[in-house]
C-alpha cells in the first residue's frame, strides 16, 4: 500500500487542524460569556411626582424656582413663566420630546435634567442636583431635601450586566495600521 504513504488517502490530522482552526476563530469572534464577569446595578425609579416651576431669567436662560413632590408620578407638571409674561404648562412626556425646530424647549429640558425632574427623565438618582439649574439657594436647598424623600420612596430593582465586553474588537489599542 504504497499509495497511502504518499498522502493519497484520508488524513485525520487535517480534520483535527480544521476543527482547531474553527474553534480558535469562533472564540475570537463570538464574545461568548464563559468566564464573563458581571456587575450588579441597582436601578431606582421615582414613584412620586413633581411639580416644577421654571422661570425665564433672560432670553433663553431658564432657572428652577420651585420643585414640589406630589403623590402620583403621572400628575407631574412643569410650569414655565416667560419674560413676556406668558405661562405654559407641560407634562414630562411633552418636555422630554425635544423637537429640532423648538430650541426653547431643548434649553428648558437641559435645565430640568439638573433638577429633581431629571430623575423622572432618566438621569440616575445616585447623581446629585446641579446648583446652576436653580434660581436661588432656597430653591436648591428645598430640592436637595426633596431629593432624599424622592430617593427613599423610589422603586428599586437590581440588574446584572456584563462588566466588560469580550471578543473581537473589545479591547482598546493605541496602535493604528494602514493609511
């Protein structure tokens, strides 16, 4: 059987090399979670509502003048007093939808994100209040006290998230190749 000695028959080692190659490629690109580390994160969702009063201090410069906790989150409202004397009332949903053709609403939204209302619009409750969002120290201090109450009554849930991504493209490199 001289023919098998010259490689004319089936060779098991090539099958083994192929399987090993497929495994290596799969391991690089799959990002599977064997050995994956997870972190637990506690999410806090406010259950109470807020009545927020905004006042236009200068053209397109808004500050929070008052925030008051209320029992029902769905009853939350924003009252905005404009320089020209008009007053508008918004719900959280109305102010959260930032329209490209309404820059005034976008400016108001960014100020409210720094106050207690920001927690209802998705900002983490573990972050503090932004002093520059308030018209005066009295409004800021009242909201700081209210923040503690809002946080203590919030609905808490724990989620597990992967701590780091694995697989192709997951690590950062300072090297660059090509053009």
